[in-house]
C-alpha cells in the first residue's frame, strides 16, 4: 500500500484522513505490524486513490 500511496503523492496523514482510519492504523498496515485484510486494503485504495 505504501508504494501506491507514495506514487499518488499522498502523505500518510492525507490517506488516513481520506480513508477515515486512524493514522496509527495506516502506519501499522504499511509496516506490516498488523496484517491488512484484502477487503480493508481494497476499501482504502478505492475510497482514497482512484486510478
């Protein structure tokens, strides 16, 4: 997810705000501290970073 976020020019804060999730949750997802579900990743991506 980090690669796509950076490619689209979003900061972690911008993506977390747009996805309506806590910044700490996004950081955990990006550092693999928590395992993101495919559904969560798809929802965040679709909601915040349209292709």
